[in-house]
């Protein structure tokens, strides 16, 4: 990424629809060339926010600053941003060429220049030679690529993407995720990407903005947000976690001792907590290890338990281990090649097993 | 195989109905149009005399042209006044949609004849328009061109036919997703350009359907001209009717009817063809 100067700033944006709060006090600085994902369940206000940036909605209060200047007064067609819609929104009465060239035509650019540019865009999205097709002759994935080309030909400062892969099937979606990321890195355009798919956000983003009910829950890099979620919501919405309820017993300099259903858990000290506080603990499934006799690793937290269930997921296996009367912890193990034949074949339901995990992998939050 | 048969069973009732009451009579008329009327009666033969006879007397071509002109003007006015209604119902006053569409349908509840008579009273020399104008003092003598003129026919037909143009335009606008309009906006088109480049082309099927409805119905109408058209407003439907009713020249009436059908098909195809060419010309 080039110089990380701020491209645009969202300042205390609020938007209500009647009595429903769609966006509340939203503030975010977006750097030039950054890939930002707005992630959240449906109804969390992420699309509304994108539409505010695009100019289709006007916020009740707040500012949208691009290079320090407010763009709120500008109608959508004067903003240096373009949008990719979930349902492609290709003009059905125009060919692929006309769709992509539409904005250039409106800007009265010379024909040769436009033709050249359309060609470049089509090669960028790997659909060379599709100029004369009509949108109804394209597959969903192809439509979305054309929509992307149509938005990018305008060389927008910011590209807004509203769940652009939402209507595609899984395989094409995964492929498009990589392609989108590559295109973004190549063009160094700021992308604001709205999605409810946490995996999509993790794969593509430089930073993820996690939202819930119109408010920001956490803004961080995918890695940090995954490893150090700051709330129970973040821990469960992004990836899967074992979530346990407990109480703080002791506070040490860099770790906590907590009490969960009579068991002692060592956890990393993150949240501001006092002894006696009710807390939630979240541990990623894959951080919970099964300890067998061969691996003589030891962990900060170790428990004996009974395997209640083993579920096979292709590349991984989940073990449901009951470590106390009320606690079942899930351990997810990637199947290593040599093991893969036995992995599930081992009939270990009912077996006693030891599980362990490091205290740095135990995230604690108040709620 | 079985599937195909089931399909046909469902089509049979309407097909039978149309065969007996539309295709068969139309075929009979078509055959008549090649017969001859003599003083002794109808002679079954094959002659183009009836078709050529249309051009023997200036009255017929003039009346045909007048009918087409009145039909064309009516259809254009219908489309022009219907489009804004359908557009605003679709994009601006969504909540009023049901109410307004219901009101439009209600206007179809009353009989066509009753509505034509109503216009006759409204437009007449003692009608409400002339009374008001005289009361205000704008005129001293009643405006006579209001009634018994092509203008009166157009006014009446526009009133009767607007539902037939609003509905198809409305339904084709309904199919335009808001995304497309936003996308055009986003790509740099202001409201006017969005309308001209996206909304209008996408609603053209409805406009064409509405135009064809109102054009064919008004060109062939023969009740309205008789009631409000006067002598200046003689239209071809009346002449065809007279061939069957008054002069008993069925062959000529049939020929006239078939000539009109042929002419309207040609004109409608020209119209579709012109819009298709305009569409192609828009390439950029």
C-alpha cells in the first residue's frame, strides 16, 4: 500500500427511519487504498451507511468528508465514488459494452478513448470479447464482473460494494473474493465492502468494521479481530468460539484467574475487570487442543473430559468434550494427512480425553 | 406426449370459442370481400373490384385518412398524459398506487355509451363548458367547434382510452428495479439523463402496447363519431357499418374492413420498426 493518508472520514453519522435507528454515531477514518469491510448481521445499518456515502440516503446528522471537504451536498452523480450492487443492476437494454461505457459516454469522452478503456476493463475482469453480449446472456458471476468493470472505468476515489457476491453460489464466490482482492491491490482504489459473511471479510479486508444495531462494535485487522475479539458478539459472529460464563477470581499483572462453573480458567488480561466481575470467556475452537499421549505439550489450562460427540467436516473434526456437568467445550482439529484415515474412524465417543489451551487464547469480556 | 395433451385441453375452450365466433366469421367476411353485389343479389365470384372501388371515390380515402389522423392524435395524447401518471404512481406516490388504480378501473365500470353521451352534454352548446365560459363572459356565442367536430371525438376518445394506456405503461414501469435508476445516478446521470437513457427505454414495451391499444380502438371506433363527431367527424367505422346496414353491400363493407385491418397492421409495424431503429441509433 502507498502512503497511508486518510482518504475520507465519516463523522458521527446518525440515521433513523421513523423510530428505527439504522446508524448511530458512526465515525471512521478510511485510508487511501484501503480495503474496508462493513460486517454485521442483516439490519445492522451497514447498507444504509454505504448508501449514505454513495448519496442515496441523507444522514440525519454527521458529515462525510472526502479529502477534508464535505460531500453531503453533492448528489450521487457528482460524487467521485461508484457502487457495485448486490443484484448487479446492469442495464438490460444495453450491451456489455454500452453498460461499461455508460459513464464515459455521459462524460462525453472521445469514442476511441472509451473503446480503449472498456477493453482494458474487460481484460481486468477477464471477460475479453464480451462487448456485444446482453446482460441476460451472462451468468451471475459474469454479470457481477461487468458491474465491477462498469464502476471501475470511472476511476472512482472510493468503490462501494453492497454485498456484491451475495447472489452468487459458493464456488464462484470464493473465486471472486480472490479476484476482487487482486483487482483492489492492483488499482489501489479504496474499497468499502458491505457483507454479512464473516469469511469474506476475513479473506479480503485490510480492516473490518464490525457492526451491530447501527453501532460499531470493533474496528481492526482481520487477524486481530479474529484473535482478540472485544465482545461476545465479535467472538461469535466472526468465526466460532467456545463461550463460557464465569467470574473473575484474581487479577494478576498479565493474566486473570477466573472461575467457571467450579473450574479455574487462566485468561489473558484484556478487559478492565475487577475481582468478582461477571464475565464471558471466549476460546476459539481450534485453540482447544486434544492432548494425547504422544504429544507431551502442556497448556496453561488443562481439563479432563469425556468425548460426547465427534463431527467430521472434511478438512477438520470437531470434538465435543464435556469437562464438567454444565460445560461442553468444542475442539476443532485439522486433519493431518497421515491421520486422515483414522481421524473419524477412531470410535472415541465416550472416551476420556484431556484438552488444553493457552491463557493468551482465552479472551475475556464484560457484558 | 401426455404432457402436451393436457396442455391442449386447457387451451380448448378459448380456442373453440374463437374459432366459431371470431375466426369463422372473419373468414366469411374475407370470402365476401371478393364477391360482387349486383341488383339481383350477391354473386359468389373472385374479383378485386371491391378493393379497387375504395379508391374510386374520394370520400373513402379521405375518411380513412381522417380516421387514422384522429386515432393517431388520440393515441399520442393518451400516451403523453398517461406516462406521468404511471411514472409518479410507480416512483413518487407508491402508497397511492392501489387507490388510483382502483379509481381508474372504476371509470371503466360505467358503460362506454353512457360516457360518450355524457361528453355530448358537456361539450354541447348548452353544455357545462359553454355555460361556464358564457357566465365568466369570455364568450358571447357558444363555442360550436366543441361539439360535432373531430376535436370532440378526440376529447371523448382520450377520456375513454386513457385507462388502456396507463395500465400497460404502469406495469412496464413496475418491472424497472430501483437499483437500475440508482446505478444510472451513481454512474453520473442526472435525473433527466437517467429518464432518457434508462427509464424510458425500459418502459417502451408498455408505451408501445398502450399506443397500439388506443390507436387501433380509436381509429376503428364508430359510436363516438356518430354521437359527437357531426358531419366533419365522419369516420371509417360508420361507412363500414352502413355497407352492412343501409346499402346491403356486404362485399364492399368486407373489403373496406379488411383494407383497414391491413392498413393498421402495416402502420403498427412501421411504428414498432421506428422505435426499434431509434433504439439502435442510441448506440454509443
